[in-house]
C-alpha cells in the first residue's frame, strides 16, 4: 500500500543511531544519509526515512499517529523494544506483550523515538 514513510527528526544523527539499533534488531541494514542530510532505510517492500522538516520548524509528533513495524516474532519485538530503550527511546503505553485487538491477538511493543514520534513493533499471534 505504501511506497515510503518519512518522519520528522530534530537531530538526524541521534535518530539514525536509534533507528539503526531498532531496525537492526529486526534484521535491516543501517540507514543511508543522502546529500540533503536525510536518512533512508531501504527494504524490498518500501522505504522508511528521517528528515528535518523542510519548513525549518522543529519536528513534532503527530497527535494520534503511530508508525508500526512488522516483527516476525514476539522475541524480535522485545529485541526491538530493548534496542530502542538502550538508544535514546522511551517506552510508552503498556510494556511489550500480547493484546486482544479488533484484528485478533497481537504482540505489541511501543516506543517514543528521540523526536517523540510514537512507533510500535507488531507481531500477529496465531
């Protein structure tokens, strides 16, 4: 459905360290900085990117916005969460664990990144 997701970051290098760690826990390569100072994570299914806002104002989180990353197992979601905490993120919502959702049983882990964007790792349980 999506070709890419780009989020605002106030400090690209700080955010790159954070996302290199959490996405590395999921098996992805480290981000690539382009000539404009943006950071890109390339996958077979799409691109995740970090950028300072082009209007020059500080990056801010979207109220009600969550970016979800697919985890292949609860253990990967836990590793993702731990890597985020160790690299400048903060936990939010409940601690990682199973939840009943409208689309069935899910294993979820939530974080706030260094720019306060809300993200999660999601694994669908059988």
